[in-house]
């Protein structure tokens, strides 16, 4: 089952990928051009998605 990529966090520069700069404390669906995301990792100042 494929599920959408989600993200949460500070988002001050709009880097979550949800089209806003609003802080998100709960997961929101992010915009991506990837058809399938097999691995996703994130930390302080970085994010990585691999199909």
C-alpha cells in the first residue's frame, strides 16, 4: 500500500513541502514529484527521500 509522504516541524522557510510557512506540530501531506517513496529520513536542517 502506497502512502503519501508527510512532514512536520518549524517550516519557517517553507521547507516542509506543504506550500506554507506555518509551523506544523502534526504530520501534513507534502507535495512531491516522487511516485513511490521507499525511504525517508529527516533531522535538524535536512530531509532525504529515496524512491
